[in-house]
């Protein structure tokens, strides 16, 4: 230990104070980082209610509609070397587990009923959270996250989920991520969803909740739902790069209005948060089970004309380049491919260290 010569008590006090300050600052920084991590991993109520509880309630019916494999995902999985260990984060009913018979698969999902369906089919699975994956660092050779990140309600949580996918693969490992896109091939779908507007702000306020939007001058009414497509989930909207343009919009707003672009159109162009309906037919609903509780609590509603219980699922649809922006600042990964497929934005990452 280095000996410090101090002439007076004031000098000794000053030295001790400086050291104590550095320690306190270090501890403070650690605590701030810990709080941020806890906040990100703490599930916002909007996800608990409109993602977790909904998928738990609709799991058997949802599973019965999920059998078609997307060609691009299949191509990615089949391109991996024989013997690879592939981690499927948000595996749903496990339709991609075992797709490549020469590889090993392990899946996880936040929904216990969906995991039970996977387990009953003989898959290696467990309940797990996308922002806190239950795997050790560098465990897998590759990982996939198919149609998962759009259910996370904050930018920090979406970024954390990507960091987790990168963490759990080895150096050189690949990660495929797909998310629903704002830019939809079927432009009529978005008219069937309910945009999240000012009347839902109470669900969004609190630690880890999405940034509260400025109150809209136009009330967006609840839009009638249609029956869910049995073979695909597609989302939509006509928003273009809202994240990049948000700062510019402050002084472009008045000029834009004078150029004749209406407020309704501007609202639509900036819309990324939606409730997307799921129609659970009466004959598939457990009358005395989850659906009955959901109806009683207001989580779901009955539609006698369609003969179904209607659940709303939370979605944040992604704009072009948004996945890339979430990766910015991650120094242990590079983007090796990006593409648009079946109304989804997709990205392939490679872990570099």
C-alpha cells in the first residue's frame, strides 16, 4: 500500500473526502445502471394485460392457426451447420423447433400454455422472458426471434431483447429477428385495428412504460374488427420513419398543414402502436375458464354476430430502419443482412466478440 504523507488534518480530511466521493460516485453509477436494468426487465402493465394474458387465454386456438413456416426463416435454419444448437426466443407453439433435423433446438416463451403445447409435442422448452433469457452467455450457435419484439412496449425493452439474443449465442453466432412492419403489403388490414390514442394513456404511464405521445387533437375511434387470418399474421399502416422525423416535425408542422396534408393523415403516418384483435370462436372458448374471466374483467368482449370472444393484442409495428437503429451502439455485433418479407422487417446479426 502506498504511504501518503499528510501535513495537516485539513489535508487528511480533503484526501479522505475525495476518496469517499469517488466511491460514492461509483456506487451511485452502479445503482443507476441496476435501476435501469430492473426497469427494463419489469414488465409494463400493457404487456401483462394485452400480451401475456391474451396469449395464455387463446393459446390452443392460436396454436391451431400456426403451422405454415415462412420460407425465409426455413432457409436461415436450414443454412446452419449440422449439429448447431439453435435457441428460439418466443417460440409460440414451436412450429420452427426441429425444422432442421440436423440441428438441436431449445425454445422458450412467456406463455406457459403455449410452452405446454410445445412440451406435449416432445420439444425441449421452458417458460422464459425475451428481455431476460434463461440461457447462459454464449450457449447457442444461433438464435431466432420470430414476431416477438413488436409485443414489447418500450424502446429500451426492445433493445434489451436484442442484446439478450446476442448474449446467448457464441462468437460468430447468427441471430435472425423478424417484426411486423408499418409498411404492409395489404393496405386494408390496418383499418381493422384500434390505434392506441389518448384514451389509453393510463395504461402507458409508469416505470418502463412507453413514452407518452402528445395528446392528439383528433380522437381516433375504435375500429370494427375482422376475423383473424388463419395462416398469417400481418400488420400495417402507412408511417414513414417517424423516429427520424420526429424532431424535424416541430417546425415542419405548420408548413405541412398549409401544404394541404390533413391532420388525420399525419396522425396515421405517425402511428405505430395498435390493438390488433383476435377472434376466439365461441366453440373454442372455455366458458368457465380463461375467457369467462376475461369477459368479466373487461379484457375481452363478446361479438354475437361473429360468434366469438374478441381479445385485443398490443403491437408496436416497426418502421423501415428501426431494427438497425436499435443495434446502434452494440459493439459486439454486426448486421449481415436485412430484408422485407411478408410485411415484416427482418434482420440477421452476427456476434463478433
